[in-house]
């Protein structure tokens, strides 16, 4: 999520917002390369791709054109472009979620139809390309309050993103014999307007090369009152920043890198080296070399070695588990003199060694349930607890009901003056059960509860269950609140109806 | 030329409305999870509010107001007395039309050194909603719209010009907003289409239902579950005697829980002679309005007044609610509504 919410144009439709770009060798098969781009930061479980955007990953052949303070990476045509467009939704079978399909167009003109969230992905008949698109766990580790340079817990814990993974035969597609170093970017571009003039392409919504170009380097928290250049940057053409704007962006990068350098009170970058670093970052594409090993720690090694005047040793790139923020901050603050480590080095879930390499999404439903056996028969118990607005719970000070039957709301005020609003979704007096949804007051999303009284011999059993979407560190709090509520309520029934013997 | 088709070529293709609504629900749910995990973290509560505002406006899910009201309480517990909390409380109060509360929170936010631009922006919105010194508001709106050229600022300007009865200028501001739009989110475009529908049916001195209807249809084509647009278009269809289409527009959004849908559908069903179902719908409308008025009186006083002055059949209640609304925000429209209901009530007394 290195590039997330980096300008007003992305905030408009979050599914247009590119968060990250990856380039690595397939852990399953070293003869294949994987390129991946993520969109829609912190999306929930039902997220879908926009059908009004072309999502592209674009590769160009690169070469080193200078070392040390003269570092320069240049790229050349032709572009190797992978584009994915998604359709509107198709109705699923009754009760099923809608289906979304898309089409991936490869550099050789082949196309491939894909089904969103199909774990196996789709492959071209000759096996050259394989593609996945769908919801995955966000692998980014943002364990810093960057504005204060303070290590923190992973701020993206339990987040999901929409992920596009394209895997291909390296030799057939990239022809590394002609040069094994490449630069890659990802971009989101809206579809053209109706009757738009040829040659007037729509303005790009977002693009990303190396991680954190926008949110860390161009929007440095230490530069007070500096104009926000991120939206202007996003409208630039990748691999071809407008000549007229290069000085503006370069100056910002120099100011920003100088501020990071001095953050620890020690100058690790000479002015000439800092300018070289800024110039390198201005040419914003993710470098990877398919002839060398790409590992979890090789990210930016190509750039760093070149700036240090040495020949690079690794394939650079970016793997799913690369801790790119620690790598970047260490480089720009102290030029790798001392490793800067965030509050954690683990993402919510690690990447996988098999296709599609990005971990399954975080969708864990949390469950709380409790029950009690009572001496009284079920009808007698239901007479009291079956009233949606019944005030029998010792932790409840008062309940107000609005409306009657399914859809009615109960507004609960607890004895510690907290408000809870719940809506009755289903009532079945013959089965002595009702189901409700929390509208507000319980700190969990998608919370539904079920209350039921069942016969149990001559007596009865009261069951109370709830499920809600987990949110990581808050889960324990919610579980405690809900289980206390259940236990206290159910225990109080023993005094009224007697415990079953 | 004021046609819908004439503007087709300037409108950017936007994300399909069904996908956008699913993604809004998805983002809204996740933003709440993040809020529950860390309510005090900068930006988290603000994102929830943005998502809930969109849900309220475009889905018609009125329980969004209940949720943000509790968010404001929880945030105040997590981060009391901060300028940021006060700004959010002001925003939440403004959403529920509790403008006096909103102004008080804004003043406190200002004392706490909240960013001046955010305070000024919200204060301007409140002034506009309350009809307070609208010509000064207009000067500021014009300046901001010229400076930013942003769609939100152009729409706010258009809305104000419409309130000030400068309909041609309002139309131009909306048209300019459509031309300026470069994003793919369908919400802003749908909103402009809806505003243009309102302009040519509800606000213009010589309403043009055909033109208004075409804008509402455009809004619904972009965002099929746009409840407010469906309700307004259904009214036009009913007035033209096309109760079948009105029913088709309203049925899919009955489950949203907006009592105005129940009310309009009850009227449509009565026109079709389906009296039993009409009565059921009218009961639901009564219940729905009373439920909303109990929880958010100021937010729904004008809607409630319109309901009770119409098929709700209680002019005394309507008059009271119209008075509450006019006291809260004495805009020309609110005063007109109160005046009109008062005359109807007087006529009724004379008739008795």
C-alpha cells in the first residue's frame, strides 16, 4: 500500500487507486517471472474491480548509463504492455454473489478471459501466460508513523487489496538474451469518453513505479507548508516525466531526501550523492533483472549499488514479502549505515510459494456463543426473552422500541450509559428464535446475533450466538464485550427460571 | 441547448453503479473495522464519515445517521476535547441538520486550532444550508469554484445559485462540473444529474417535467439504486398518469427503509386501486417517518412536513414540523413550505 490514497483523483473511486507494484521470479518455477499490481486500499470483502478503467503493467528494457554520482538508468522502446479490463457484474445463481470477469491483453496481442477471485487463475493455451485477479491480503508492512519516524504496529494489519497477478515465461516474453534489466510501472487509466478525438487519450488516474514515490518522497512530512505535488505527479506519463516539470519534482525530491537524511541529526549523504539519489528516484520505475536472484531483501539493491559506484549483484525487483519501507527508510536516512526497523517485520499474512503468491484475504468471521439449560419449559422462557424489546437483561438500563415486527429497532441504553441500536431481521415464534443486526454500538462490523430457546427434556436451553467481521487487534475487545453481555444475560435467567438439574 | 443527450459527449465513462455501490459497502464496512480497532488514529473516523455520507446520499440508507452519531460519541470518548474530534462532531451534527450544535462544535474546533480551511469550508456549507447571508456565501463560492475548478465546488455553487433562483447560472455551473469531471466514480456525476432534475422540476418557476425526468433517468442509469432519484422520477411518472412505471421505480428500493419510498408507493398503489397494499405501505410510511423524527427531528422535519401535508393527512403535525424546519434553517424554501402548509391548514379550519 505504498502508493495508496496519494491524490484527490484516486480518492474519487478507491478501486482506481494503485497501492503497490511487484516484480519477482516465480517461487514455483524459476523460468517464469511474476508481475503484480494492487488496487483499492483497505477494501472490504465484496470489493470488485472498476469496469471503467484499463489497468496496465508496462515493462521497458533498461540499462545502467552511469555509476556513482552520475547514476542514470535509461529505458527504451518497445513497451511490453499487459492490460486488464473488467466487465460489469453477472448475476450469480440465486443467493450467490455476482460474478465479475475480465480480459487480459498480452504484449503479443493474445487475450485471455479471467474470472475474478478464481484462485487457480487462467492460462493461455500455450502456457506462456497465467493470470489471477481478485481479493487478497495486503502484504505491505507499514510499521512506522513515518511523519514522526516512530516504529509502530503494522497500520495495515488485516487489510485486503484487489490484486492482479500476471505470470509468464521469462525467456519467451522478455527475451533476456537482449538484456536482462527491466523497468516496470503500473497505471490506471479511465476509458475514453464517447466520441473522444483520436489522439486525446484520457488523463491517467494513478501510476506507480518504486514504492513510496508519492507518499514518502514527494509528500515528505518534514517539509512544512510544501505544496502537495502528488496529483500532478500522478498525471505525468510514466517513463517520460514532462521536461518542464522535471526541475520542480527534482527539487522536491532533493528537499525531501535532505530532510530524511538529517532526521537522525547526522548527514550521511554528500550534496552530490543526494542529488544523484534524487535524480535516480525522479526516473520512477521499479528495476528488476531476470538474470539475477530476486529475493525478499534484494529490493533496490540495483539502485543502491549503482549509486555506490558498484556493479549490482541481485535482481532487485520486489517480492511479496519484501519489507520495502524499512529498506527505503534505512537508505534515505542513513545510507544503510544502520538498519532502521519498524514496529514489526511481518505482514498480516506472508506471501505464498504457489500461484497466485499473494495470501488469501482476511475475511475471518468471529463467533461468540453461549447457552444455558433452564428448568422452565421453553414457552415460558420465550414469553419473556422472545420479546425483542424485553427488558430482562441486568446490564441494560432501558430499551426503547421503534416500530413493530421485522425491521423494528431497539435502542438500548446499558447501565454504563452506552447506546446500542439493533434491528430485528427475522422472527420465528414457532421455533422461538429471532435474528438481529447491530446498527451501531458494538465495535464490530457486519455483526448479526441469533437468540433461540429450544426444548431440553422438561426444561429448555437458551442459545445466544453472534458473528462479526474480525478486525485484528480489536477482536479481543469485541469478544470480551459480547461474551460478557451473553454470559451475564443468560446467567440472570437462572434466577428467574431455575437452572436445569 | 438544455438536453441530456447534448451532454453525453462530455461525460467520462464511470464505474458501473452496481459495482460502485458494492465497493462503497465494502469500503464502509472495512473503514468501521479500522475505526473500532483504533478510533483515535488520524484519518480513520474521517473515512468512515465520508463513506456514511455517500451511503446516506446515494443508497438512501438513513441509519447512516445513527451510525455517525454514535461514532461521534465514541470518538469523543477516545480522543476528548481535540480540535479534530470537534470538527468531526460538527460534521456529524451538520449531516443531521443540527446546525446550532454544528456551529458550537466548529467554534470549539477553531479555538483548538483546527485547520482553518476545514473550519471555513464546513461553516460555508452550514451558512448555505441555513440560508444565512447567501449573497456573501455566493461571493465565496464563486471565488472557490474559480480557484479550484473542482467538481464539488462547482456543484455547491450550482446548488446555491438555484437557491437564489438564478436557474440559468445554476445550470451552467452544473454543466461546467460535468465537463470538468475526469474521475471514474459515478457518485458525483449521478449527483449532478439529480440536481439538474431538481432544478427543472422542484425549483424552476416554470417546471419542465420532461427535462427533469430525463435528468433523473440519467442519474438512475448511472446509479441504479439511487433512491432519491427514483422517488423523484416516480413522482413525475405518477403525475403523468404512468403509475406502472412509478411502481417499477419504487419497488426495488422498498427494502432500503426510506419512508418516502413507502409513501410514494402507497400513493401509486392507491391510484391503481390496490387499496389493501396501499394501506400497508402507508402504515409503514407513518411508522418510518415517526421513527426518523424521533431520532433525527431536524434532519427530517421538512420531509415529515411534506408527508403529513400530503397523504400523511395530518396538517397540524405538518405545520408543526414545517415550523421546526423553518426555525432551524430559515431558507426561502423552508419558509415557503411553512407558509404553504399554514394556508392549507387555515383553509381546512375554514372548511370545518
